[in-house]
């Protein structure tokens, strides 16, 4: 397995941060794999967002040592045009989720939640996997049953009722964690560029600051002609 990427940058806090740009992309961030090129050695997340629109920004924390009670807070966004309050930005975790990719499963940032402790990935086979036998095995892609079971050797486990909290909760990080920021510009915001601090804290490490830069154009968007949605 390839080692995690180690970019030549100074690190005093026991972790590194990377801006993910663009936030929505086709590059998977996987355990024990090199980080994709969308994980950039930058400090500023830039968003173009019209009034009333939702737009994402994202960043990654890669821990060199276990981090305890990691929290992210976004302050006011300010500029010559005025101030956008902290309620403009919703911060969630792109929680790693064990899911099917081709004939095997991988842990991939997948579910946006406020509470990282709501679920976890455990080293355990699901019952239907343990019941498979050589007689019933159809060998997709020429893989053995043992290889198939190894690809399903973990599972998602809920730790409580599947109801998220209203705001971000602190959580521990052992390897990496992706954070997802959703910006919604108020309908009465003045056009201009707003900047604010995104502060990362941990119980056992010094704080780090990134910058969120939101540009509000002078025009308004027309209402969408139909509703984009997905059921999952």
C-alpha cells in the first residue's frame, strides 16, 4: 500500500491542513493512499456565492499524531460592503463511511454530519458475508471468496439514534478528516468580498487558522426551473 502523502511544509501543531479545491470533485480521499491533487497546500478557501445561493468549501486535516476534541469555528465574514454573521456558514464533517466500490468496500468521506460520534467503522463482517460458502460463490472478476470477504471485513455501526445534532460537535482524529463548509449568503447582503477566520482547535495541539473568502456578485440568480434532488 502506498504511504500517505507527505508534502514538504512546516508543521508545528501535529497536523497539516489542506484546502480541497474544487470542493465537489471526482477524486477520492482514501485511507493509506496518497492525497489527490485537489488537496492543496493553501490557506484560503474562495467561494463565489450569489444572494440566497448555497455554495460549498472544504478542507482536510491530516494528523501526524492522534488529535483530541477537534473543533472548527467560523467567525464573522467582513469586508468593505459590510458583515456576514457566523450563521452564514454551516460546518459539517464529511464522515468516513464504509461503502461498496466495484466488488470491494472502502472507507471514504461520504456522509455530512455535525456529530462525528454518531457512527463508527468497526472491524466486523456483516452476517450475510459470514454465511457465504464456496458452493454458492460465483467468483465475480476472478476473485476468490477469501478475497471477497476481506473486502467486506469492516462495517458501519451506529452508536445512537440516527438523528444529527444541530451544530458541529468536537471529535477525535486519528488519521485524517474532511470538513465541509456550506455558505448561504443572505438575501439582503451587499455585493462585495468578505473574509473571515476559520479556526481549528484541539485539546492537545495548538490552534490553526484558515481563511474563508466569499465574493457576492452584484446580480441575483433566477429561481431554478425545477428541483434538483436525490433520495438515499
